[in-house]
C-alpha cells in the first residue's frame, strides 16, 4: 500500500525536522510507541520529546518494508538504521496504522534493537 508507506515517510521526515504540527496530524491520540529500550511514549510525550530536543533524530532509514492491508488497519514491518542523539543502531520494527474518519493515523510502534 503506497499510501501507508508515503505516510510513514512523512512521519520520518517530520521527526527529522522536529515538525510537531505534521506529527500531530499523523499520530493517533491513543498512540503506544515502544522504543528499543522498552521506554513507552504516548502521542503527547513522543511529540514533546521531539519538540524539546530530548529526542534528536539525526537520521532514520527504513528498508525491507512490507505492508499488510487488513482493511481499516495496515501493519508495516521492516528494518531501520537510526541515528538518535549520539547513538547509532539498527532495529526491526512493526508500525501499525488505523483508518479513522477516512484518514490513516499511526496507532502503534514496536521496535527491537539488533545486536551490534
């Protein structure tokens, strides 16, 4: 589903640019964002961390992405290379989007860090 991958790309770009307005639009109010460290974020805490500079996303590259279309839900899995703050690491992820009121929004992220 190209629409979901394009939305995911917009979210990544917004994270890199600390674009809170775009993140507000793309991320659902009930987001559950699980980092590789097992730290949990809500929509508010995630966007606040990006805006405040607590989470500085220097580069984010996603690859090997596959989308499962489940009707009003889409699940994206893949591989990522992240440079956050002073940390560089690779991960595998699952990213879930739900279609609500005619628009897709991100509802969940779960990532697992790959061994160095």
